[in-house]
């Protein structure tokens, strides 16, 4: 697929927006990757969009995992225990997603955006437990079931799924919030990589956009992180504003794709 110079610039800017949101808010930004690539950059094949964003999000997640691991915010055993069944879920979810018609998958994606916007509006409650107290295997059935379910949704929609993985890890292992955030990046990267490999085998990835998205995302992430430290007291207000933006984009997608499906 040949891209115009305008599309290249828009892809870099879109990646920068996603990275900025992730750096500023610590999550949720990747949900905008798909609508930005589809409606702003103008890649009008939802399956190529999903496969491409899945790989870009995966790369960014693995890169962001490094500083969290150095800060000892990653509980490796439960993270791996959660990610392994999630890989299977992501593989199955991505395979099903590839065969869902364009308008239907965009409509379902918009519904997911509404759910995530609502989750972003809910205040996070920090757990008092320390990561050193967590073995990761206290509730193996819960870990396997939750990991598979979250992986399936991540694979089906081609998203990182951090906003699902973090509460999933807290629910299934009882780890602290900061450890869950760090540990979730391993699953985000793994689910995204599984999904992108499946899509790549079907030729549904635009490799140039991956490079542009990751490049823009790295720059945006640095800027977002710097601003985040200066606006830490306004983080809740920023979260609400971003959730409203996600909700508005979701409503737009619902209307457009509802008209296409039943118009």
C-alpha cells in the first residue's frame, strides 16, 4: 500500500497523540489508535488498521516495560501466568476478528470505547498489599480464566487492553495497583504481538505505519510523561477530559457505523 506524504505525517502525529496520552495518563491512549488510523490517516481497511495498531502497541508496551522492570514494579511469575492463557485467547480472538465484516467490527469497537471511557471515570483504589506478598498462583483458575478472557478481547479488537489487564491482574492475583500497572505491560506486549503475528500471516499489517506510529509514540510519550509530572495534581481532571473525548469519538463511530449497517 502506497501512502501519500500527508498520510505519513498524519500517521506520525497520530502515533504522537497516542504516546502523549499514554505518557500523560498512564493508560487508555491506545484505544484511540484505531479510530485515528482509520478516520484521520485514512487507512480504510479496519483489519489492516487493527493488525497494524496491535503491533505498534506491542512494541511500545515492551519498551515501557523496561523502566518498570528496573523499578521492580513487575511481578514476573503472575505476569507470565496471566499472559500465557491470554496468548491463547488473543490468538482465538484475532482469528475470529479477521473474519468479522468491516462495519460490524468498527461498531463493536465503538461499544468497547464507551466501556473504557466509563472505566476511566472510575477512581482507582490503591491496594495496600505489596508485590512481594504475591505468589501469582494463589488462584490459578481465576488467573487462567481472566487472562484468557482479557486476551480474547485484546486479540479480537487489536488493542493493548491495559485498562482490562490491570484490574484483571488485581482481581486474579491480589497484587498492588502499581505492580499491576507494571506487570500489565508484559501482557499488553504479548497479546499485541500474538495478534499482530496472526494478522501478519494474512498480510494485514502496514509495516511503514508501524514504524511511523512507534516513532511518533515515543516522542509523544516523552512529552506526556514530562507534563504528567508537572500536572500530577490535575491527573483526575485530565482523566475525565480524556474519557469524554473517547466517549465522543465512540458516539461518532456508533452513529456512522449504525447508519452503514442498518441505514
